[in-house]
C-alpha cells in the first residue's frame, strides 16, 4: 500500500514538473547579413527576463552555393521540430523573410503563439525599380555600408522563391498572432502587413503599427525597447489573452434612462 502511494506521489510530481515547463522562443531571421544576430537584443533582454530564446542561421553568408530555398525553410523547421515532442509551448518569432517562413511553420507545426516583425509578404521588386531605388534597397535590407560584406547574388532568388511559395499560408495560421510593423519601414511597406492581417481568418490576431519604426525593429534604437515590451505583453498573456477582460459599465444607458424620465416628468 505504501509503495503504491509512493508511486502515485512520484507520478504526480513528474506531471507537475511537466506542467510548469517554461515556453521556448524560437526566432527566424530575415534576408540579410546579420542572420541570427538580428535577434541579439531579443536574446539579451529576453534571457534577462527568464525566457529561453533560440537563434540560428538559415544560410552560410560566405557560401554563395548555399542558396537552396527549400534548405533554408527546412533548417527553420528543424529548429521547431527539436521541441515538437517536449511538453513546452513554442513561441515563434519571424522577422522580414523569416516572418513569411514562420507563418508557414505555424500551419504545419505545434506553435502556441506567433509574432511577425515587419514580415516580407510584399517586398520591393528589384527587377522593376530604378537603379537609384535598387541601390537604396540593397543598403537598407541589411542597413549596411557599400564597403561591407555583400550578400551573394544567388541568395536573392532564394528569397523571392520563399516569399512567393509561402506567403499564402498566413491565411491558415491557427494560433494567436501578433504583427508589429514600423510606419517608416524603408523596405517593406506597413500596408503589406495590413493586407496580410486582413487575410487571417480567426479573431485571435493583433496588428500594431509603431510610429517612427524602421524595418529592423529590434535593432532600431528609437523603437526596439518598446517593440520588445509589446512582445513581452504577448508572451505573458496580456495581449490576446484567453480570458475575457472585465470592462467598466457604459454610463450612457443610465444617462438615457435619466433623460427619458425627465422628458416624461416634463410632459
């Protein structure tokens, strides 16, 4: 009898440990030179706040032949699949091109929450813009100087293929989703996020436009801390929470009753 109770108690302890396992935040970077380092601030601040933040590179910046879009997406999926059998909630964060990939993964993987930062559902088409805009775009994508590390030309085709083949998955994302976009984004218009937001079929969604925010939201010192704080609110169930929020009673009903009573008295 004692051994049976001991076994039941031990089993209960194991179940309780499983229940309190913290979530994991997996990030997917965009098309640029910094790769996983786009999320350095999220990792720095998040780990100080007790989150586990996973960052990784989808491609080798110094290997021009590492330009297979299917491999890029597969590498992102591998990061998520590593936690598929755990008892932990997975929070997925995608930036720019990574936001498009993240929206796809949210439809095929066990994702609890999804954050898209300036997702690249609609991007500047380098084949149709003028040379001046092309030069501007090339520098703005990575916020780099001309004399710094160039992106392999072969990578651009991979980028466009990923967006073309995965942008429609935003319509089928089943989990709560937070989208953040700067209204001064030089690369991806905030209207792209508005259009994508309108395609999401469920109501557990929120789009927040950050006034003055540029493309690289987590690296932009004028807005990145505020961006992180909003993300935290979402992580901690203060935005799009499951439970309804208690609201104050609208005074207008009482005022209308008083008004009607006075009108009746005055005949």
